């Protein structure tokens, strides 16, 4: 199987503090990989290294076979291929919902306004917020905002989607609508790398589960098996501390 | 209280065209200096936010020198140095505009710097994450949001600038204050004339104050 992401010996320090200490991970094309781990374990940093929002200190990251930890990497074209959804949505507050989704096609892909609007509207329908297309982000709920943020990332037709704790800033009752959209994307065959605390989602949707702690990937495997019978002591300990999904 | 002074505003009927002309000159100085200082401020403010210390150094030096020296000193200094050192024979009007623009440009730079810095980091990251280049991020995402936050300081800046146009009178620009002095020495009605031109400054500055306050409330209410 073609690998979408291959991370080898990834290290990242902030000043004297080493957050990633040789992480290793492989995501196959069409697969959903969920990363779990305690806060401060480096899971967000690892994700942010994949689209180079953080510059790795050392190590190799290959995206569809191409090394990106290289000073010659063209950031805009890398980021067109790799969509990202943030914990705090980060929609553009001065633009409407529709304009938020049109922004990538307009500015980056240089599409005409009608073409960009058509793409954006279709994506808003896909994530179920088309009725709110003329509103500003501040006028819709957090769950709706996050779905718009997913549409905004999809508008560039990425081959890989990164999710950085997409439901952590949401009230429990709003999480399901975001997770549903993500489930739909996974069913469509999108390659996804998801950092989350949603254990239900991990168990049901992930093809692979990775547990990160203290800057290294401690354990990877099928979610069902890994969650039921963790091999490492650290994962056993971690699983005792996590809250399971609200939809149980 | 001294009460035997006879207030007399009857000169207005003869002299108002002179004052309107001076007022127009004041307004030209205001508009040109405002345009130039905002332009200077935009570029210097962007450079001040660079993460490279070398890129920041010269803009920083410019801002500190021009912000922290008396404006009247700058005006007279430009009046002397432009022809003597640079061979630039500008008329007094443009010399005044340039001095005001450099001084207010330093203020505008600080306002832009703070405005740009005030846009949350997540906005920049979200824009980068959809593949925007650095300049696209700045023009399409950061600056439009920064500008709203700057409405109030820019309003104050324009008000101060309008008042400070009076300082170019020292190099002989025939704007409101300069004309008030020459007409005053002819008519011996200096107090009345000052009251009259004060009203002309207020006609510009009162609406400016209210409009900037209104816009600030409208866009920064949440």
C-alpha cells in the first residue's frame, strides 16, 4: 500500500525543551490514523510538523513519497495537498461562511468567483451548514464553525487531512455533528490523521491507533486490540485516566 | 473681572475669504500628511513585526528618533537640511508636509505594528494551512482584521495631526494659524481671530472624533 505519511526519527525542540524525541509513524493512503496521548506528549506538535507550521529540528517526513523536511519545500503547494483543521476553528471573522470556504480556491487556486462559490457551496452542503452561508462565523455555533473549517480545508481538494483535537473546544452536545462529518470523510476514503481525545471515535473509525507519550510513539496497532489489550505500561496507565465518549 | 474689552467680530465679513483660503491650505497639509504617514506606517509597521532582528533594526531606529523628538524641531530641521544637505529646493508647504509625515509616520508605524501583532496567531496559521503565501496571509487575512482594531488610534492620530498642522506656520506656510497671526497684527483683534480659527479646527475635529468613536464601537463591539 502507498504510504501517505511516513515519519522517521522526528525531533522538535522549543528552546531547551525537546517535545518530539524521535517519533516514528506511518499512515497508509486511504487510512484513518488516530493519535492519542496525554497533554504535552507532543501529538499536536507532530501534526503541525506535517504541514510545516512547525519546523522540525531533525528527522524525515515523507508526504506521498516526497521528503518535505527540506528548505526547498514549496510551502503553499505542500499545504494545498495537506488540509488542516484546528482545535479553535480559526475561521476568518471578517468573512462570511461562504467566503471562508471560497478563500482557498480564490486566492490559492486562482479560480473565478463563480467557480469558487460553486465548490464552496457544495462543500457547505456536504458538511450541512449551507443554510448559514451568508452569516459571519460569530453568528453560528461552535459545531457549525468547525464544520465550516473542515469545508474550508476540503476546498483545496487535499489528499490528506490533519485534525488537531477538532472537538476539544466544543460542548459535548456539539461534538457529534463534527465527528459525523469526519466519519463521512473517512467513509469516502480520505486519508486522515486525527489527534483527539474521542476514544469512541478512535475505536469505531480509526484503521490504526497510535499512542504517543513524552515525544515518542510508544505503540501502534488496530484500535480494537490496542485499546483492549495495550502492550505498554504507559498506555495501560493512560487508558485508566481517559474519559470515554459521551455517546456511549 | 475686566469687562471693558469690546469684543468685535465685524472684520469677519471682510476677511473671511482669506481665512477660508488658509483653511483650505491647512486641510491640504492634513490630507497629504495623513496619506503619507499612513503609507509610511504600513510599511514600517510590517517591518517592525519581522522575526529577523536585522530587518527590524532600521525601522526601529526611525520610529524612536521621529517619535521622540519635538515636532517643531523636526519641521525647522527639515526646512534647513533639505536644501543645505540634499540640495532639495522644495517650497515651505512641501517641507512642512514631509516633516509632519515623517513624524506621524513613526506613530502610524507603532499603531500598525500593534494592530498586526494583535491578530491571533491562529488566523495566520489557518491562512498558511490553506496554502496562502506570506503576502497573501498579510493582505487578505491579517491586515483586514488589524485595520478594525486600529480605528480608534487612527482617529486620534488624525485629530492630533489636524492640530499640529498649525506648527508649519513657523516656516511660513500660510495655513490657518500663520494667517491668524498676520491678520491679527493688522487688525489688533487677535483674540477674536483665535476664537474664529479655533472654530474652524473644531469643525474638522469634532466630527472626526465622533466618527472614529462610532466606527470603533460598530466594529469592535464584541
